[in-house]
C-alpha cells in the first residue's frame, strides 16, 4: 500500500502499521527528491518516477514512452528559442510575395498592357540608364502583360549573390525602378531582409548554424511529441476528443497541456515537412543530403555550358557543334538576347518566367532558364552557342530523377512559391502553430517549475528498463541521425556527457545527505543530547 504525497509528486511507502512515515524520517523517497530536479537517487528502492528519481515506470513496457518524454522535454526546452525564431521569421517570409507586390508595386508594374518592344530596345534603355558601358549579367523578360522586365547588372558595391536590377516598362522602355535583387529567387530588399533573418539572423555564415539547429531538432521534437500523443490516445478512451481539440472546461496546467496536444497533432505533419525540406539546403546536413542523393542517382541534373567540354565529351547534342570546338562567344550585345530566347522557345522553354544569361566567361554558352516555381513546375534550361546559335545542352524537368523532383517540389513548397497564395497562407498558419507550441511548452514548464534545480524534468534511466535490443536500436539510430545531422549529433553528445556528470554529482550529494542524517540520529547523538540535558 502507498500513500500519496501532499504535493502529488510521488507516493510514500506506508509503515507496517499502515500510517505514512514521519516527514522528518530519512526515507529513500525523500532523499531521492532532495537530490535535486532531474538527479537520480541511489537509494530509490521501489519502482516509480519521482521528480529526481530513475525512471523505471511500469517496467520494461514503459521505457520507450519515458525516453520519448525526456527527449521531447529537453529538446523543447533547449532548442525551443531557435525554433521560435525560425517559426516567426518563416511566417513573415511566407507573406513576402504579397508584401513585395504592395511595397514595390511601382517597380513591378508597367504603365500599360500593350505588347512589349524587342528585348534589345529594353536592354539598351537600361544600359543607357546605368551608363559607364555596363553590360547586363541577366535579363528576366516581363512574365505577363502589365509586368516589367528586369535587366540585371553586376555591382561591386552590393553583397555577394546580389545584382542591380533596372525595371523597364516593356511597351515604352520607361525606367520604372532601380533596386538590388538577391539570388535566383530574385528577392527584392524587403523579402531578402526577412529571408536573411530566417536563414542566418543577419550574422553571415555562422548565423546559419542557428537555422540548421532549428530545422534538425524540429523534426525530432515533433516525432517525439507524436509518439507521446499516440500513446495517450491509445490509453485514453473517454478523453480522446480532448486530444484533438482543447477542452475549454480545463484550467491551469491541464488547459495548457490540452492546447499543446491539440495544436501539436494538427501541425505535426507540416512541422516534419518543414524540418526535412529545411535540412536540404542547410550548411552541414544539406551537404550530406546532396552527397547521399548523388550516390544513389538522385542528384539534380546540371546544364553543361562549356563549349569546348561539350564538343570533347560528345553527348546527345554534340551533333549541333559539327564535332569541333566552337569559338568563344562574343559580347553580350542586346540583339543576341532576342535571338537566344527565340531558339530556346523552339527547344524546351515554354514558360513566361525565364532568365537569360550571357556567357559568364570565354568558351561558355548562353543560358535560357525557366524559373517558374509554381505548379506545374517549369525549370527546363537550354545552353546555346552565341557564335553559331547552336544548342549545346538542354535539361528537362520531366527527365529529372524522382528524388530531384521531390527536392524541387519540397523547396518550392517550403518557400511558398508553389500554389501561390493558398500555400503562403497555409505556411503562415503553420508557422503560427509551431510558435504557439513553443510558447505553450514553456508555459507548461513554468506551471510545474520546481523550487530548486533546472526544471521538473522527466527522470533519468529510461534505457535501464529497456531490453537489450531496445538499447541497441536507440544507440544505432542516434549514431545514424547524428552522422547525417551534425547539429543533432554534437549537441546530443554534449548533453549526454553533461547529463551523466550531473547525475553522478546528484548521487554523491544524496549519499552525503543520507550519511549526515544517519550520523545525526545515531546513538552518539542521543547520548550527547542526554548529557546536554543534564
């Protein structure tokens, strides 16, 4: 028989007479609790889980749930701030296409919907505006009537991967704006600022560690939470509805927990998707994923723009070159943009969203690349010899390996490019849900915060009750995940080492307290007390 403690932490063993032990008696349960939050008590002689005891739970059957609870708790507590920042900044980024159209309406909108003039005329107008003999490094023709053409120039005063874009009215060649644009996405200043916040907190390369940490651990926290939710759903028969939507009659901790569980189950799939797709372009894990895809034949095909290389290795389009090396391409004169675009449209370019790039160096080809990221995906590309106007190489999305297609679709969904506004609204709602989960998690911890120690953490020792195959499986999975996701592996290893040291220190402190209590209540203490009384 056991008696419940007044604080509800754990049951107290009854004495043979059926009464609870004195609060001053040095019981094993009390010494375990006094060891501090999260530290295992060496004198814990019964099954159960106190605030600081070793988790033995209901025996071997409960070891996995105890492990999930500990992983979910500590990962949430330690990585929660990074996930919160990523969720808030990601939610803002999902709205940037709408923000861009409002903030940069003048630059992005033409004065009329009349048919546009040749690209050569538009480029010449942009070159005259920039002056100093500048030549464009890329041109994005107006994708639809009423939109402007972007003529982009290199600018040494701008950050890396940023170009200077001149916005030209296709019908009148009027200059509508002059803005820096970033990367292949063509992000304008507001969108780029939010993107850089989401990606690196404006801290450069070191800042990208934060986003990789958040993306890597988000999936682990979500999976652990899903496992706990499924366990509760299976065990609960009368309260399953409360796991799908919060019970408004609950108060305090139960209310917070209900909201956390209900919101979590509705966003868990989205959180796993964001984690997986975010990892693909992270610094360390992203490189591992790219290498893995290449090793199994799932890499994204690249366009060969080398004129001499294409003739040397032959290939599907070697016949266009007459079997001999071509002369280096000439200067990026404006009329050539119209010519290569016309050729590309006869080959595989049938989207209005295209980018034309002149040769980046002597001996390389012109590139016409589709940049349509919405559904259906159109990212076909063709390389054209600027001297002979022959096709050097082509890449078609239809021939991409399945993994390459999935990667492309995943990135476009993650960035809000695919499906347009509906996807952007869904991403914003998902980001709000993830941010709410972090806040609710901290509120739950605050409600049950201990009077001492770091946190009212789930107890150590979950693996002590696991079968040998369970321990082996957990170790193998941890090593595999840590090797692919370094931002999981290194923090996890550091936490395990720290956790072991804290547990060792807690056990030593518990032994010292027990020893001290035994000495103070021994025969010597009694005789000293009688002597003092006399």
